[in-house]
C-alpha cells in the first residue's frame, strides 16, 4: 500500500528486554515523526526527523529510548530495558515539506507495546 | 507552554445532533491548528485544519471556529452520524529551531447514538 507501514503491530515483552519498532514512511516524505499514545491519552511527541538534518529528540522520555532513520527511508525506534510504563501504542507519521507546514501528518496504525 | 487543553473528555450525542469539542492554548507561536479523527485500531487522520488568521473554516458537516484573542478553537460536527463515532484530537503546529511538530490535546471520545 501507499500509506505509512509499521511493524510489529503488536509486541508483548518482559520487563527489562529491549524492543525495536519499525516504520516505513510514505515514499518521498522527508519528515518522519514518532509519537506515543498511552491508553486514553493524547499523542505525546517523541522525535522528529527531517531529511539529513539533526533530529529533534526533545520528546524522548529517557536515555532508554533512541531512534534512527536512514536517509529519507525506514526508521527504527528502540527501547532498551523496557519498563511497564513503556506500555503504549507507538505511532509513526510522515509528511512532505509542504504538508507538514499545514499540520498534515500521515500516521501509520501503530505498534502496540505491552510490557509484562 | 506547549500544551493544548481539550474538552470534554467524552461526548454522547444523538444522531442528527451537533457535536462540539473545545480546545485552548497558551503559546502564541503555534501557527496552524488541525483536527484529527481516530477510529479504534487505526492511526489518527487529518480531518480539517485552520490558520490563525481565519475565524472559521467549514468542510461539509465539519466546522472549525477560531478565536485568536481568546486562544481558543472548537470543532463543530453538524448532523452527527453514528459513523462519526471516533476519538477526536485537536492539535497545534509549532516551528522551533528548525523543528516542526504537532502538539496534541488529550482527545475527545465521541459516541453518536442512532
């Protein structure tokens, strides 16, 4: 499909394990975002990539969280030593340089993480 | 303050009624105000957006009203339908130090009864 693709769609892990979440943005979209959505809560900004510029990591909640993006393609969000409070849906979004200026992001369906 | 405050948390409306969701912000650096709609198990999708120099924008049954002096904006859904049942998020766009991102409200779960 032509939308944002995320994997896995569901991940159950044990406390203390590391997890990796993947995002395939829409082809040609230079901007890529990760958001976290806890149950019944809004979307919490985590990190923003724009082309080859340095990412905005200001939303990462702790040094256990990191993300990478290769050029303008796939991104991975890594959570090390997972904690129960990390349980949430992790949403990836992408956008073009023009559309992001008017607030239009294209979201994937998310990766639901459950930490036992 | 990079917050957007949204109310109510949940809303139940009868079919054909008007649904109204309100949002407020403090940061005058916000430069665009979109609304997103999210169905269960799906990612949010853009519904409608407004610039701060416009007081109202209408698309079909959906209208955004924007009050710049009060730093408030609202979504009105006219002739609400059961298919409109979803969670709605207001958001505000901000550009800082070369980074552009959306700040979201906590969401309103709308239920439209048939």
